[in-house]
C-alpha cells in the first residue's frame, strides 16, 4: 500500500518537471553570471520572472520566494 502512494507522488513530480536546452557557449556564460546567486536554476528563474514582470504578465507579488543561504 505504501508503494502505491510513493508511485503516485513520483508520477506527480515527473509531470511538473521541465527541461531547458541551451548551447554550451551560452550555458558557460550563464554559469559565470550566476556565481553571485544562489544557484544557476534560481538565476534563470529570476531572469525569466524579471522579463515577465517587465511585460506585465507577472506581478511582483507572484515572484518565487527563494530561501536565503546567507
């Protein structure tokens, strides 16, 4: 019974996963630029959110809240 619960939870997580492909040259630049951020993933999300806020497609209040490592 416990396995079924874990399987269902695992399937939900897989459905929410998204992947991003980018050229190696661009990835190296993003990695370098993200050095002052929490992670590359958080850096990319911040860039996308900034653009969506600028386009008025996302409100500042809807921005993802990151946990501070500091």
